[in-house]
């Protein structure tokens, strides 16, 4: 059992409802207080888990958004720089193939970055936190039901 805390709203010495737990006699107030303390600890752990999971999700989505942005920039460069260059080269004889290869390279790299960014992007609630919250809820309900017996 953790460190003894004050009885809170149960200071009356005549409260003598006792339950036997692990061979020792403890009052209902003490059991309820222990449940509250454990629930507080669980809530703090849930908050820490949520913070950690959201941090991981934000990092991953930040990288994905960066890849999407960079891919978009490359595709825009392909259209805004190489396309006019291609039109100028068409007027000249030998440089058309080089401009087409250059444009194709920009398009391939930009499309690959867009695809990688999209595959890394996850817009979903934190699964581990939701699962842990559900387990905590079930635990608290079991504690409340068993204390009421």
C-alpha cells in the first residue's frame, strides 16, 4: 500500500464498515480512498501516454508534410522552369531530348516524394491511448463494483 494520506471526508471514528482484503481488515473509506488514489495515478499515466503518442504522431506527420511540400515544389519547378525551357529548346534542334529528360526527372522525383509523404501521413486518433483509457475505465468499474459488495 502507498503512503498513508488523510481520510478526507471520512474523519468520523465511528465509521466501522470493514471488509477483509488480503487477510487485513480495512474500512470502506480506506478502500475507496485507495481506489481514488490509484485512479489518479492511472489518469496521470494516461496523460503521459497521450502526450508521448501525440508527439510521435506529430513528428511523423511533420516529416510527411515536409515531403509533400518538397514534392510539390519540385513539380512546380518542372512546370514553371523546364516547360518554358523546353519551348525555347524546341526552336533549337539538338536540345529537345535533354529538356524532356530533365522534365521527366523532376516529375519522377516529385511524384515519388508526394507518394512517400502520403504513405507516411496518418490522420487518426492515438490508438494506444484510447485502448489504455478503455482498460482504465473497465478497471475502475470493476473496483467500484467489488467495493460495493
